[in-house]
C-alpha cells in the first residue's frame, strides 16, 4: 500500500496524517447498551449495540439518517416497512447485513442475546433524528437515550 502524501496546511507547511485513538463511550439503554466508537466528527457514526434476549429497540424511523447494520453474534428479528401498519419481519443471523434508508420504519428484537454493528450517516443533529412510534420502555415520541 502506498502511503498517503503529506497534506498542505494553511500555513504552507505539510501536515502528515496521523492515527487518532478516541475513547469509545458506552450508553446504557433499557434493552442493553451501545458503544459509540465513531461519533460523527468524520462524517459517519459507528456503534456496537448489545440487546438482551427478548428485549427490543423502539419501533422508529429517521428523517435524514441512513443506517447499515450487520449482526455480529446472536439472532435478531428485524421488522421493517413503509409504515407501522405495513411491516415485514425477517430473522437475521451473524454476518447478515441490512441497509435502512431514511424513512424506513424499523425495530430490532433480540431472539437471543444480540450484538450488532451499526454505521450511519452523521448529518447535524443526528442524535435527535429518531421518531419513536412505539417503545416498551415509555420513550414513545421522544429522542431520549
């Protein structure tokens, strides 16, 4: 692999690209927890999400954010569709991936303990870009974690 050339800085001197090692933040959730390993500062968000068996994320959609999810371990039931009244269900297992464009209604339920990785777009306000249609934990209609 060829190394990346130095990038000219505004001062005219070259700046070498460098690796960055930020801390990953863990956010407890009523269904498990998520580890935020990329917080949007580079144009994308990356999370590792753990869901306990039998627990479910909100039935939700995003107005701008688009997500790609891959199951790392466990088994998930993904409900998805154009509206809450028109959902299709699909079981997902390790290695299976789904892309959820903005506007797709979706919910993930852990059939057994579940770990999945989620990468999403990071438009300004991405943390609040969730519309919860139904939630087992009393968060309907909110953007609360």
